[in-house]
C-alpha cells in the first residue's frame, strides 16, 4: 500500500537528473489550431519522492496525507511543476487529491482527482490563471511505475 496512492501528480520533487537523461517519454503540446478554445496539452512527469504522513490509525487509514511536488517536461525540457496533496479516505489507498500545475510563463491549472491504486487516473480541471484563467476540462495521468508518468490535459478556455 505504500506505493504511490495518487497521481501527480501522482505526486512528487525531482527524482534526479539521471531519470531525465535515461528516458523521459517524448511528449508534445498542441495549441488551439481550430481557434475553438479547446486544446490538448501533454507533459512528461517526474514524480517527487513519495511523501506520506500517517495521521490516522497506524498504517494506511483515513486522514493520512500525501503531498507532492512533481516536475513537468515537454520534449525533455522542464516547463513547469505541479504541487498538491491527497487525503486518504480508506485503508485500500483510496484518496481525494487536489493539485495546481504551473506552466512557466503561461499560468496555472487547478485540478482534482480520485486516487486509487491503478496507474491510470482521470482528473477534472477546475480552473486556472494567466493563459488558463477560464480553463475547464479533464485529463488523464498515467504512472509508469518507474518514478515517471504522462499527463494529458484536454483544456477548454471558451
């Protein structure tokens, strides 16, 4: 159970430059070519070390907390980060998570997700700032099991 209980957001600080050099999955970003206020943005994620605080009964239980500070990459370059926390709600690792993703020079995107042990997590974009100030939409975080993952956001800024 002391596996990653979350996303990004799963969560996390830089695992190390070795991970960056040895192989982040290539990603791309697509803007809004149709001009309809919708875009898809993809990031590679380097999760921070697992940070778990046992606040409830000993072992995984309701009220325990996970915090993270992950690094976001595109084409192997660092382009931002995400920070957040997850509150564990049961001993199976189910948790409620919220996070803020910062894209350098563009703004922030806030999101929420239900974290459970599968490596694929669906998230809801709840708002943003800067270029993303009217953001809404959804996304998918996939954990690769090696301290890295992929985050794909479908953003509507209409």
